[in-house]
């Protein structure tokens, strides 16, 4: 979702750096880039171990999410260029769509309501609702189950290394979207790599499934 439907990675980087500074940890954006596609829980477990942070994981996530939701509400973030047109085309072709995001459900719903695209999706799921987060395939396998579509008939659009790995582990086709705001992400295992969302359409996807 983040970096594909909405260009929210800069928000995540800014808020995460802000939270780290409150913990007297000064880290650059490049340090945080490796966590793109990770759940908040997975990210904070790593950082907590690296810096011996006394706060609990739940306390860290609460601080992080309260700040992010506040910033999102006050922001003027819009859908990524071309995404609404793509979603509309897919819907007109009666192709089921779902969101499988590492963000918490409350953030997923805040985002899709803010940019006005919730009506396009049949279901959505957070990586925090499955046993293992990206780069494991659990979240993608769960959304395919909810949609009633076999994994080998699914196409994932991803902007992160961990997401592309998860999609391929799930046995799905993957389109890697090189969003410059998502940092330096290795998307090389994707079946197709694009620089802009308008590069793809339903015809592109059908060709990818051949």
C-alpha cells in the first residue's frame, strides 16, 4: 500500500526518525530504508535489540502510530499518479482486488479513506494479522484466500525488496514499482519493473499471466 497506492514513505521516514530522536537515537533515512515493507512490530524488535531500548514494543508502536495518524490527517497526501485510473480499469474488468500491507489495519483504512479508493477493494489485511510478516509470504497468501483466488493467478504490485520476495515466495507474479521515495530497494526478482504506474494496465497484467 505505502509507496504504491499513496506516496507515504516520506511520512514514515520522517515520523520514524522523530520517534528515534525522542529515544535519543540519531539515525539517517538510509538506516530506515531496510525496514520498508516490514511490520511496525518487526521493525521495532530489530531496533530495540540494536539499541537496548527500555520501552516495550507496544509502547513504541503506540507512539509511532499516534504520530503517523496525526500527520496523515493534517497532510495533503493524494493517491499516486495513475493509481485511481488503474483501479477503475481493473474494477470495470471485474477483477477482484485486495490490499496486503505491512501497515496496521487502522493506518490502511485511514489511508484508503483519505484518498478515496476504499470502494475498489474487496478486502484488505495487515501484516500484523498473520503469523509472519514480509519477506515471508503469509500476508499475500491470506489475501488470496480472502479473495478466493489461487496464488498463481494473483499479481502483486510492490515497491519494496521484502514485498517482492514475499510475493515470489507466495507463488505470485510481481510487478516492481521503482518509487524513488521508497529508498534504494532491490526489486530485481520482480517479473516486471516499472518507473510509473501508468506504464501498466489490464492488458499488461493479462500478458504477464501468460
